[in-house]
C-alpha cells in the first residue's frame, strides 16, 4: 500500500496535528513502511493457533470474595502524624 501526501494530510487533520509541507514525504515513507510490515504480518498463516493471553500457562490465585467492614481505623491512624477524634488532622488551607 502506498501512502501519498494527501493521505498524510488527511491523517494529520484527523489527529489534529500540523505537518509542514516538507515533512509530508518523510511521513508518507514511514507510514508506508508500517503498512508493509502490517501486510507481512497478515500474510502469516495462523490457522489452528490458539489465542494467547500469557506466555505462562498459570492461573492467578484469587482471594475469597467476602464482605468485611474493614475495621482498620486504629491501625491506619497509628501511622498518621496527628489524629483527632478518629480522623486525620491536616493543616487548614482555606480561611
């Protein structure tokens, strides 16, 4: 597939980028190279090849899906530099 300057102009317009006239030939050659590479990939016979989600055939361990109330407020506030009435105390920024 050959890409011409008009196609580069259209792509640039769709992408909302400005391309100078002198750069259009360079971009046309680069996009044409990408399209040739894609055509090479499409020529590969992939019949009978299973889709691959991961190179390792493993399943991730899952945790039990149970509802809890958390009840971690004391542990969380123990890390805070300052806490008041069960909340983080922060400096006032709006007067």
